[in-house]
C-alpha cells in the first residue's frame, strides 16, 4: 500500500509538469536567440514558443527591456504554481513557500518604496503581479505612510502576519540606524528558517529529493550571505553569525565562523561541495568581489544539472516537481540575460558565459 502512494500522489502533478517541460526552448532556439541582432528579433523568435502569448503586448510596440523582463517574470510566477493545485500535504506546503520567494521580493520592494517615499504608481509598476496566489493587501501596503505603519496592513492576512512578525523585532534597530539592510536581513532569515522547517518536516524519498534541491538552495544562500557581509559590508564575525542560519545545514555555524574569520571563498566552497560544483577553479583567480557573483552562477548551474538528472528514470516523485521549478526559473533567467545582453549590444560570445544552461 505504501509503495503505491508515490504514483497516486504525483501522477496528476507529474503530467502537468511534463507537459510544461515539453515546451522548453530547444538548443537550436537558444542559439538563434543568442545570435539575434536585436530585441525585435528576440520577440519574433519567442513568438511561436510558450512565451509567445506572454510577449504579445510587447510585440505590438517597440520592445523595451524592462517590459520584456516584467512579462517573463509574470510568466514565471504563474507557471511555477502549475503543479500546486494538483498536490497536497507537506510537499504542497513546501512548494507554495518556495513560490513565496517572489512574494518576499515584492515585500522588499514595497519596504524600499515606503522608506523612499516613492509614488504609489511607481511602486505598483515595480511589483511582479502575483495573482490569487498571494493574499497580501498590496494596495494598503503601498499606501502606508511609514514603515511602522506598514505592519498593521501586513497583519490582516495569514502570510502577511509572518512577514510582520519577522520585521517587528528589527524595527527598533532600523529606527536607530536608518538602514533598510536590517529589515531585509530579518525577512530573509525568517523566510529561509521556515523553508528549512518545511524541509525537515518531510520524510522518505520526499525528504531526500527536497534535500538535493532546497537544501542546496539554502546552503548556497547562507554561504553567499556570510561572504557578502564580510566583503561588501565589512561586518564583524559576531554580526555575520547573527545574520546567517546556524543549524541543520552543511554551511553551519562552524563554517560561517571560518568565513567570518577570513576563510577564502574557494576553500569554503570546496569544503561544502567538494568536487560536485563545476568550474570551482575559476574562483581562485578572481578577487572576492568578482568571485561571489561567479559562485552564484556556478550554484545555479549545479542545480540545473541536478534537475536534469532528476527527470530521468522513475517519474512519480517530488524531485520531478522541484526539477521543473529549477529548469523553469533558469530558463526565464537565461532569457532575461539575453535581453539585457542584446539591449547592451553584446554578441553571442559575450552573452554565453551569462547563461545558466550554458547554451547558445
């Protein structure tokens, strides 16, 4: 009986995901996109793909990079939720919270806008529309006259209350120092702590599948946070420890302490992932400021490879669903990289190193 639960739980969601995966862009299409002479040509090439309907409004006018990228992000947040309505239980809760990374970014955008007294119309335009998946009162949040006044509007919904709880303890420090950094860190830590709890709540194959994807995602963020705090913000070891996750991770308190005390990026990354990450030797020749974004790209490429491997063999498991979200997000990110490259007048050879799938 237990052995039959996997196919039963994942049959419908797997079918919807496989249909979406069949719409992924081919290697030939990536080559054409990279070689396209301009943004008009990019829109034309995408017109007959799954992205065609998303870019219809853009194709009716002179393409602007910002509009194209916003359209692609809307596609991403909608397509990411495709399997959710067909899932249930703890795996569904995990996937829903993974999706709320997009909601979290919108909350940060509102915080920056309220703090900077930006017009509501500008703030609204900067948000990625999340549809019915988000229960936050965006209009009321945007209209808040101050950051403390933002909290009551957040508390009117279930997920908003979780963000408000994360922000409230950091408000005093923000009031003293006036640094939005402390609020954004508080949100990040609260988000990833809950993601870690949801990961730990799984068992069996679900737990192993989520560990490969979500565990790597959290470890990657924790390591990058520690180095960014040291390199970009020059924080003390104590502050770096306070602003990172500590338990149930490969990048744990001991590793964070080593980073805070001066461990190199290459040493720390080898210690955590050994030889599993591609191209780590490239980090050794780069200064830290250049190596950090390079490592972020390396981690994305590693998860891309894990995702492709997860689609081989037995299909009815959580790994297939998580692989879909990784490949979907990477495809959209690669399209945005091509759009930005074309807007800057770059050649295919200049764009290729920016792509996660290393295609083109």
